[in-house]
């Protein structure tokens, strides 16, 4: 990470050309830059319309200028925002003027958010929520990200860390004053009862982590079945474009193909796999192997059966959770009750029902869940370790109290790692490098 006391600037809005571009500046030289570019520092948090000029007094453009004095800004430093015309030439001229000022440089990825974190304006979960909000493509991703970026999840972790700290304080007080003859042992009985409750809270919360990951990374639906059951045709029909090659020849699909769908605000990752059969061709064999891996990792399997020639691969019977879909309905005279659903990609029959079915299954999975749930492997790992330390403190009743309170301290530290309240230096580079430049 470059020097933290530099003043940084970046384009914070989308790529030019655009109607308006927003340039953000942060750091100790912000006031000097404003005086130099627009003649004076505008009144704090009031919009001013100004002409932006080069060092030789040549106008670059005119636009709106905002100044946020420290510490009441996004980064906690002096911050300015310039809203100007979003042309490449205007931005190039402005960046050249900024680049000529000593101690001023272009920001690197995530540097504004990193400064906000360093200055205590955002914690790590809020920072990650912000990154997810920028990348959100579906309604549920937006809701999850808003909850995280607004501190909904951090509030829970902070309150848990506080309970752990309070428990340690009470036990240590009891250790320091063992001769007080109020009610022997009553304090620690109360403390351990609360820790028992906390353990259950964390277990319940951790159980929702897979839901958070599904909202963020997608619900995996795998289309499986015998060769020529109509898997690729279904992928194309649901994607509403030709993604997969469709032919009469069995075994055309040699790899796992994937498209993203938005069903009821959830990101659905739909996978088309090679037909499951004994293959002699080495490439097809590899396709079948990959299909099996995809099936193992699926959240839902759509088992396609060609109703004209109803073949179900033997090794697929046990696949769960799955929905059996009869295909090529247009070629069949009478409906059968062997299938959960019957479709025809040729005529479109049953496709809206299939989309609805997938939507309902996902919906059921999230019924009654709040959005204050973990959504990253990092959260899950720290929560699991926190839980293990808490379990150790609760179960080791024959161990002396100092060792048990040490486990409570470790549990609190793992919670602190999620929000960044403890030493997280090694995490920072990783997290902020995922950001775009102007954030």
C-alpha cells in the first residue's frame, strides 16, 4: 500500500463517456487542491458551481464542487468531490492538473475504503458489504449488502464480543475476591448460563451462513440426465439465448456450461452437464467426470428424462435434492404422473412453471431468515473458531477458571477478527484489492 499521508484522487463514477463524472479527492492537501483548482475552498457540505482551471488559469470545465472537512467524511479525512462532464478529454486534463501537485497521486484499488477503515468510519464487514453493494446484480444481493454495509451484522458481533468480555470481567472479579461471602458461585453460574445461550445463538447464526453464501455467490442448479434428454435445449430456453450446442447426436456437451439467471431476485447459477453414460471417448469421459462433480456440489438437481425414451442413469437414482422433469412433452400424447413436471423446450410448455418451481424452492430455503447473516467464507471460519473456543470454555468444567476465561478471550478475539476490531493487518490487503479504483 502506498504512503498513507499522500492525498489521493480517483474517478468514483462509471467509465467515460458519461453525462456526469464524479472525482473524489481525500487527504491533507484537499483544501490546497481546491484553492488551486477552483479559486477557494467552498463552504463545508454545500454545493458550489465553479470553473476548474489549470495552473496557467486555463478553464478545464465547470461543474459542482463539494467539500467535506475531516472527520465528517467518507474516509475521515478532508474530502472533496467534483461533479464534471464525463468526457475522456475533460478527465485527462483534470488528472494531469492533479498529478502535477507534489504529494498528490491517483488512488489504488479500495484505498478510499481502506482509509475509512483505518480512521474508524467503517469496519471490515461494512467495507465488504459496500463492495458487495457495488457488485450486486439481484434484489436479494442488494438487500444482503445493504444490511452488511449499514452495520446490521457488525452490531450482532459487537454485542456478542461485549457479552464475552463482560463474562470474563465477572469471573475475574470472582477470582480476585474469593473470600466475599455473598452467594458463593452464583455469579459464575449466571455467567455460564449466559455463555450457554450465546453458544446456541452463534450455532443458529452459523447455520444461516450457507444461505448468505447462496445469496452472494448464487444457488447452484444442475441439469442432469441421460444423453439427449434435452439438457442443453433447456439451458438455452431458460437463458433465452443459445449457450449450448444442440444436435441429435448424443454426447454433444463435453464440459459443464453455466449461465446466470435472476429468479425472484435470487442469483441462480444454472449448469448444463454432459449426459451420464458409459463413454468410450476420452473427452466425453472427462465431461461425465466433471458432471458428477457438479452434481455433488449442487443445491438442486433437475433430473431430465426424455419421455419418448425414458432412461434414468442407474447412478442417479439417489441424487438429492432433485426434481424429475419429463422433457419433449410435444411428442407425447398423454401426461404421466411419473414426473414432478413436464416440459417442452420446442413449444415452451411447462417452462414458466419450472422457473416458478426453482423460485419456490429457493424461497423456502430463506423463509423467515433475516439478512444479518454471514456471507463469506472468512466470516464462517472465524465464527467456527469462536464457537470452538466457547465450547471448550463451557465443557471443561474440571479445568481451573483462569484457563476457561482464556478460552472466552480467544472466542472474543475471533469475533473481533470478523469486524476488524483486533489485529487484522494480513487480511486488509486481500479485502481492499477486490475493490474498484474510485472506492
